[in-house]
C-alpha cells in the first residue's frame, strides 16, 4: 500500500482569487512505513504574497523569485502522487489549490481525486476527538509527536510531522526498532533481523468459537466507539 502525505503553502487563502501554491512537500509511506522518498519544491507564484500568509510560512517574493514555476514541476508532482492515497490535513484546502493549478495549466489532466484517493486527517481527527482542537499542533501534543522545529509552517516539515501523527492516530508505529532498544527514529534503528532456518517452529493456535465470538463483539464495540474508524474491523478474516 502506497500513501503520500502532502502539504502546501500558498500566497493566500482562496485559489478563486488567483492565489497560488508557493511550496509543496510530500512524504511517502509504503505499507505504513515512512520511506526516504520525498518530493519538495518551492515555486515562483508570479504574484504578490498576502502579508498574513507571510506571517504564517515566512516565504517572501524575494526568496521565491528565482524558483521554478508550477508548470516546470507539474509532471514530477503528478508522477509522485498518481495512484497513491494522499494523506492531507484539511484536504479541501490543498486539493483545491492543486486542482486550480492543474485547471490553469493542464485541464486535460483532470482533478486530484481522478489521480489519487484522498484521506483528510482533519475530518478523521474530528471523528476521533469531537469537540477538541484538531489542528496539527494540537494533534502533536495529543499523540506526543515532536514538533519543536515548527516555528513557522513549512510544507515538507508539516508533511513529515503529519506522517507521524497519522500513523499514531491510526494505531501504527512511525518507526520500528527490532533490536529491543529505544526507538531513535533513525535509519540505524530500522533493521531486519533474519531468523535461522532451523529455528524451532512455534505452534499456531486457532481460536475457539467462544473466543472468536468475543473477538467480534470487541471489534464491534471499538467500531461503534470510534465512529466507524476501527481498522481491524475492515479486514476480512476467514474463519
């Protein structure tokens, strides 16, 4: 399963008012593991940036004036996201901006949702934590994800943080250490330990009918409590 965590920074809030993307960052997940594969690009929007937007991300017209145009990187972006599940916080915002850029430049391509599926982590967080703050900073505090480097918004940094938050929200580890020591979050901790071929085979115990019924009852309770977000209940298990 390939997923792409995506974030953008823009010149303002409304693509309908001619605002443009000025930074896009993507982080790849394969089978719920963060890979080293990234897509990151600053863009020249060919227009002024709202003062309020600069206060959020710190990107200025002077910094972006020598950066490529969206047209220069569109093929690489489309190749990176095509066929993946996009993980985006407040997806309508980012998807709306990318769709506007595609409509302006490559209307024959269609929309983002014709190229990939989209999961909105803001909508997911609101189902899991109704009535609470569910912006990225609040989720970092709730799931103990380190966002100490996030003094300003940045597309790639926010995508990397969201990848860890998403994996925590959906019950998986961002990184895995197989050596029994603390998880450092570095590549050195992610190793494959091969078991000897002549190792003692462990017996496989099948559940009894009573245990199977208790398991299904528990999954139904989790499904109800999570508003339909129980991942285990989605798997088809033969019995």
